[in-house]
C-alpha cells in the first residue's frame, strides 16, 4: 500500500502525463484510427468489429486508470494540506 506522500507524487506524475503532447496525440490518433477501421469494415466482418471494439475498450481503461491515479493524487494532496493546517 502506498503512503499518502507516494499517492500525491503518483498523482502529480499522472497529471503531467495527461498534459504531455505525445500522450494526448497518441490517444487521439488511436481513437481516430479505431473509428476509421470500424467504419471501413464490411457487414460480414463481425470479428474485426469486435476486435476494434475491444481495442477501444482497452484504450479507455488505460486512460481511466491514469485519470484515477491523478484524482487519487489530488485527494492525497488535499489530505496532506489539511493535515498541515
């Protein structure tokens, strides 16, 4: 289990990551490529659409995890600040 200071530090790293241009670009490009791939499937390509759907779900899970780490870090920072006042 991470300490409150470690959670705050992890949160700051997650925040910095989410502001990183390469991170933002990567998610935008992947999301767009999945949409385009889905649009370009033929009616009989059910397995391909399912694979694309799973890729999109996984991408969302990664993004949500990083967002949750950032949120946990903000809560930890608030707790630290409250304990100092």
